């Protein structure tokens, strides 16, 4: 059971990294004027996947917006699971520590 | 059981598409100055339903804002369920593949 | 059981309406320059509680921002429950209809 | 059991306060031009952790954005749990009151 959970976390993390990479590289190459550096594309991808959406960066072309909608549908959920699993790990770690199991 | 889940996913998807269509067409016709093309209305609808809200588009009229609030109340939850079911499908697919069932 | 669920929905709805009213009236009176009409305050409250946050309206005074943070902590969760219960109602209604119970 | 839940709430609250403090102090010192006062840093931290993201404040430096991404990954989930536990407390309080247990 522990094994499965660990593998699932690894799978979610891998999928998240692939989606973040797609957003970073895709935005920079589809709209170099909007996302002048790869770091700008990465920053936009992170603000998008977490749904913070400051509005300092956003795509304006059809291709860029299609990438955005891809991130919405396939990325927001995956990052949400990753963030929720991160919180679970922290609270479980604390519970174990408190109970003297660590 | 599988049948029911499949129907539920179909129902959620259909409802999502209807709400996205309402947002796209509604915004463009209620505020053509704010949403000059149907694709602009579609892009605003998607940024709204996912709660990303970049702020590159937003309604300014009473009618447009009422449409926005309709999308908030009836759309955000439906899209949330759709995104969460999409993630479930991906993780289930991966689990089945790993276990050699596919 | 049905009774309790119904009462809970009513309680959540009542709480939501009180919080929306507080945000609407509070923002307009704390910062009349930022929120010139009550409808502007209502629109900002709704974009805040749903975490869409277009950025067309936001408080700039200490009082207005404290109201914002109050809405974040006590409102986002309540509206989230209301939206999720609305989705549940729609899917349950559809399930009942399909099964011929309605 | 009650004891554990209470401790968990305390732990989540403590973690939230630490993350809010890190965001407030970190943003102000990493980017004093963007966040001129500690209260500006606090306001940006709260709009970020709740994913409202008005866009009135956002980091522009590499360090500031790294702090933002830290808040995304470790903060959004924790604040989400805090907000959801706050809602639970309110509904439980109401249920107890209604049932005459308070
Ligand atoms: K947002
Ligand atoms: K936003």
C-alpha cells in the first residue's frame, strides 16, 4: 500500500513537471514577444496552473491561448493534486513526529 | 456501475460545453465592445470558469456582469468536477497500465 | 436525514448572502472612490469570493484590505461549499430523472 | 480524537502564520520597490495564498518570483485546509447549537 502511494506521488510529480515544461517552452516559443525569456514562460505557467493569474503575463495569440486552455484542463487538476499531497505529507510527518514514530 | 460513471462523465461534459457556449455567445452579444470576437468571449469564459481571471477581459455592463456571476455560481463547480474527473481518468489509466490490465 | 441536509443548505445559503451583503455594503462605504456604486461593491465581492480576482476592482485602504482578508478567510470557503452543493443538486436531480424517480 | 483534531487545527494555523510571515517579510525585503511597506507585502501574500491574485502587486525579480512559487506550492494548500477547517467549525457549531448541545 505504501509502495503504491509512493509510486502515485512520483507519477503525479512527473506529470506536473512535464506539464510545467510544456507551458514554459510552449509559451516562450509560441509568443516570444509576450514571454521574452523561458523564465517568464515558467512564471506565467506557475501563476496559471495555481489559478492565481496576476495578469502580468497572458497569451494573446490563438496558439498561446490554446496552450493556456490545455494548461487549464490538464494542468490545474494535476497541480491541485500535487499541492494537496504536499500538504498531506507535511501533516502526516508532523503527526508521526508527535506520536514519537520518527 | 461503470455505465453510471460513464454517463455521469458524459453529463458533466455536456453541461460544461453548454455553459462554455452560453459564456462565449452571451459575452460577445451582451458586450461586443469588450469581447470583439467569439474567440475573445470563449477565452474570457475559460479564464473565468477556471478562476484564473487574468483581467485581460472582464465585463463592465450590468448584463455582462450578471452573466459573469451566473458562470461563477453554475460554471465554476461543473468545470471543477470535469477537471477533477479528468485527473482521475489519467491516474486510473496509469494504475491499470502499471498493473498490466491494459 | 433529508431534513438535515436541506437545513444545512439553507444555513450555507443564508451565511453566503450575509457575507455577500457585508462585502457589498462594506466595500462601498469604506472606499467610495474605489467602489462608486453598491453594484460595483457587489461585483468586486463576487469576483473575490470565487477567487476569480480580475483586478478591475481591488481595495487600496487598510480598512478595505482588512474587509478583503475577512472575505478571503470566512467567505471563500462558504461560497466554495455553496457552489459544490449546487453542483451536487444538479447531478442528483439528473440521476433521479434518469432513474425515473422524477 | 477531539484532542488530535484540535492539535491538527493548531498546527495548520501555526504553519499558515509562519508562511504568511515569510511572504510578508520576504516580499518586502526582496523587492522593496514592488512592496514598499510590510502591509503591502502582507496584502500581496494573502491575495496569492487564496489564489485571488488581483494583479495590483506581483514580484518582478527572480528572487521575488521564487518566493511566489514557494507560496504557491507550500502555502496555497495549507491556507486551503485552514479555510476549509474554518467552514467546518462554523457548520459544526451551528449543527450543535440547533441540536441543543450548546
Ligand atoms: K485568480
Ligand atoms: K486573477
